[in-house]
C-alpha cells in the first residue's frame, strides 16, 4: 500500500513533465521576438551605420537576406541536424521539414514549433554577424553562398556538440546562450574571411570612418534590449534562471561599455560613441556563455575584463597586425566568446563567496576539471571553424569566380554596383 501511495504522489509531477507550461511558453514567445529583433533591425542598423554611406544598403541587404536564407535552411534540415539524436558530431534527418511536429508537439514544457522558432533566431544572427568581417568588399552572390554553406557545415555541427546532446554536452561543457555556438564561430569565421579577402582599398585612412553613428547607436540599443531574450530566453523557462541571466547580462553590458569608455578617455583624451557601444557589445558577448551560471558580482568582473581585453585586442588586430576585420567581429565577438566561455568555468563555482555561481556541468566537481572541458570546447570550436571556413571561402571563390568585387566597383560602392540603389538620395 505504501508503494502505491508513493506512485500516486508522483503522478502529478509525471503529468507536468509532459504538459505545456503557459508561463514558459509566453516568455519564450517574447524571447523569440527579442532575438529576431536583434538581427532585424538591430544588427542591420548597428552594422550599416559603421560602414561608408556608399555601402549602407549592401550591409542591410546582406543581413536581411541571410535571415531569409537561414530560416529556410533551418526548416529544411537545420533544426533536425542540430537537435536530432544522430551521434556525437551531428544530428539526423528525423525532423527535416519538421516531420512529425504538430502544434501539439512538445519540447519540454514548450510547444515544439516555438522551440524550433526560438533556436532559428540564433541560426539567423550567427552568420549575419560574420558580415562585419568582410563588409564593403564581398560579392553579394558570394555572401549568400558562403553563409548558407557555413550555416550547414559549421553552425549546425557546433550547435549539436553543445546544445543538441553532442560530445561537448556529454563532457559537461558550459555554454548557456552561445559563447562557442554563436560568438566564437562567428568571430573566427569573420577573421578568416578578412584574411582571405584582404583589406579594403584605402584601409587605414580617414575615409574608412563610420558614416552614421546615430544609426549605430540606435542599433546598439536594440541589441542590448534584444539580448535579454538571447540570454534570458536560453533558460527555456520563465524562472529564476531566466531572471538571473537577464540581470547579469545587463550588468556585464553596462560594465563593458563604461570600461571601454574610460580606457578611451584616458588614452585619447575623449570618450567616443563608437567606443561605448563597442564596449557594450563586448560585455554582452562575453557574459553570454556564463549568463546562466554566474551571479551579478561575477558579471561585474566579466564585463570589466571584456572591456579591457576586447579593447586591446581590437587595437592589436587593426593597428598592429593591420587586419581589416571591418566591424571588429573577431576582437569583440570571438575574443569575448572565448573569454566568457573560459570565465564560466571559474565563476560557476559555488565556493567563491560573493562571486559564487551555480555549480559545474556534467561530472565535473572543481574549477580545474571544468576549465579543462571549457578549454577543449574553445579549442575544438576555434580550430573546426577556422579550417572549414577557410575551405568554404576558397570553394565559393571558385564557384563565383572570385569572392571580392572588382576594384572600381568597390570604389563606386556596393549599393550601386550590386543593387543599383542608393541609401541616401540627397
């Protein structure tokens, strides 16, 4: 009789595990809209303001078109390859075209179509971030072909490794919202693209300055707000994890922005709008992998380190190494993703006093063990992304007969030469 009562007592919890939670659903519906808002129009405006006026439409067009292409790839097979069972490296085709998924299908406490859509927004923004590495000089056809192939061959496998039950997930890798999956992959791909396609004509001169920082500031604000869905939504529930993720996201963003601003103020005598928004993005990208595992005091340190390290990495890449990663994708997103993924392994510890986090992943029980896993994840993601991105760029170059526009087209501007339109008719 006692065992029967025990079983009956468990029935409500068993039932709840297979029941849609309306609170969770409402929050992820909101988060999905917020993350898509990060790309359309947030990233579009952020990037468009940073290029010259003759290329503003080309950047908007690239980000917008990538969103469309990525959505279809995600439907056709992307979701299935990322989150299907498959093996440790890649998923399977069991849910291609959302086969077997109806409006009543569940993924945890969410309708599966909603989980599908939420994850789609991450697949949209990641290749769109890469645009900043080759802005103002890549053929539109090459952009679409490269980003499509890259999404399939880089993003989907890494997503499966970390979030789809792949080999890094089995090791206990900590990446709450995309330090490896989004920021390291996009940052490394942007760096490789910048090296392959080489610098813009006139790089390093005053002619390269952003044409509309007002637009960039507006886009930055959209990114900041949208990031609450990016990180908070990654809890996949309306709970304390989501609330804490939102809080630490905000603290890190504010700290990163202020840190970058102060460094510029001391180094150059005046703080800049470009600097404060870049520092904000550095803070956001760096907290992303750690956002579900750390508290606000740790977020303060993470934002501070993001502002300092990403600032000096940006100067190193652009001024010393003369690499034209046009919109600083690698030093901000790539370095931020690496730094945040590493720091997640430290500040997740429950034994750091005010800086304590919420525990380790998998079977790991110490900072040293967790850091080993984090470093393996960082190294594997970096190396795999770099190699595959380089090969894809070379193949795309052969298919499109060169990935870069002609010199006279670049001088005239991609708005006219690629799209026969102008961003400003004054």
